């Protein structure tokens, strides 16, 4: 039976982000990421759970991780996805590669932030 992955989507986002950080340097947690409109406005329109970042703000990667896991922030998920992979689409490929790597045969992610899409 296909089911929405719910907040497990953000758990996988966190796993992929932490893999990226672990393959770099812990100082990457202090890098800053610019919040862009595409990270906020669609999430407001979808009434998604957000951490509350605003366009133009430059939180650290650490702040985005907290925003991702504490309030389950969709805005933080998109910002982290673009930080790690350059785009949501590229990040989703990393999520699905990780799912395969850890043996999740019937799991397919379509985005790093929403729980309303089942693939």
C-alpha cells in the first residue's frame, strides 16, 4: 500500500544533509545560506509547516538544521536542499540514492519538504 512518508521526508532530508556535512568539514555548519522566495512563498501558499525564515535572511546551516527538525520547517528543507545539491531536483536524487543505499526498496521521494506527495 502506498502511503505518504509524512515527516520521514524531513528525516531523510536531515540524513542526506548530515552526510554532506560529514564529508566536508564541521565548519560547514557555520556557512550562511540566503533564503530565497522559492523557499518561502510556495510553503506559505501550501500552508506547510515552516520554521519562519524570511526572504533575504541568511541563517547558518546549523540554524537551518534546527529549523528543519524542530518545527519540521519546509522552508529550511528547501534551503538545505539547495545548499547541498544546488537544486531541489538534484537533492531529491540524493535522497532516493540514500533510500536505495540503506535498503528502502519501496520508498521514493519527490521533494525534500512536503509530506503530501506519495511516490
